[in-house]
């Protein structure tokens, strides 16, 4: 039992020594950013799975094209007709 206790103390000391070089705020925010990023990736894959890869790529392309002012003005002019 004492060997396990000494091993755990050694691991704790080693982890504290390693992590002491980082800012506490960075240690707090990093896991949250990883969770957010993985959640976004999972949502993207779920969206692609529901819509299909081709429809997702075409939808992204069309949305991106509509951000160009000249294209958007042309689309609006056609809608007015």
C-alpha cells in the first residue's frame, strides 16, 4: 500500500513540476477550447452525414459566392423581376 502511495506522490510532484511552466489561465482555458473544437467538428460531421458530402460542399460554395457583393446584387435584381 505504501508503494502505491509513494508512486502517487511521485506522479503528483512530477505533474506539478511539469505544469508549473504554464500560466494557470492557459491550463484552465485549453481543455475548454478542445471541448468546443471537438463539438464543432462533431456537429460538422453530423451535418455532412445528414445532408451528404456533395450537398454540403455545394451549399457551402453557394453561401460563399453570395457573400460577394456583385453576385448578391445580381441575385437580388433577379428576385425583383
